C-alpha cells in the first residue's frame, strides 16, 4: 500500500481529507517530474498510476466513478456522503477509466 492509499484509508474528517488532498497533489507533481525524465507508454498509466492527466479527464473519470458506483455506495461506502466519500471521489479521478 502506498502512502497515498494509506492516507485515503485514514480519511475521517476535514483535517484528514485536506491532508489527503495535499498528498494527492504531491503525488501528481511527483509523477509529472518522473515522466519528464522517463516517459511512460502513452497507452497506460504514468509512473505513479495516473490514468487521467488533464483536469477535464480527471473530473470526467471521478464523475464516471461516482455515477457507476452511486458515489461509492455499491462499494460499501456510506449512502450519506462523508469526507471519505469525497476523498475516494478525488482518488478515482486519478485511476478510474
């Protein structure tokens, strides 16, 4: 488990959510730096697993995940949104295709 996914698992309140968001942004910056040095195959994820590298693709993927899973409810997240639901929403912007 990566540091980012560990932080995702620990989201329970505003403070831990914001900590996760800061780490998600840092993870993206780190991938951009790695990709400048050693570009990944354009048909797969980047060095840190980012599938969606533009803001519009990121938001589209996060929205598609939210719609497909009823904001995570079908995956066991609470029906009433929590800070964790919002963190997972953002994380899925990174990885969902």
